[in-house]
């Protein structure tokens, strides 16, 4: 019973699911909003309905993403 998990269902993931979705028994995608989860629940991609998981990303105030290489002046 293969399951496809899409962390976010953006442009590339949507095209992948449309092309290869029939290979999977379940397709699960994450989203950040209730409205988007409801919209995805009504859509069919690759002939399959999408199950959604709503995730809340924790973000600290005034935080910057970590840089890969430290900048030196």
C-alpha cells in the first residue's frame, strides 16, 4: 500500500501527482491554512482525492533563516 506524502502541494508536486498519482493508494499533502485544506479535499489530482494535514510552522519573531556560509567583511 504505497503512500505519497507531499510536503506542500505546489507547482511541481501538483504536476507529479497529476502524472503519477495512480501509482499510489493514498496521497497526503501538508498545508498551512484551513481554507487550502478544504480546497484540496474537493480536488481530484491524478484521479485521486488528496488527504490533507494542516501544519503550523513555528517561527520566532525577528529571526533570520540560518545562512549556509558565514558572511565575512
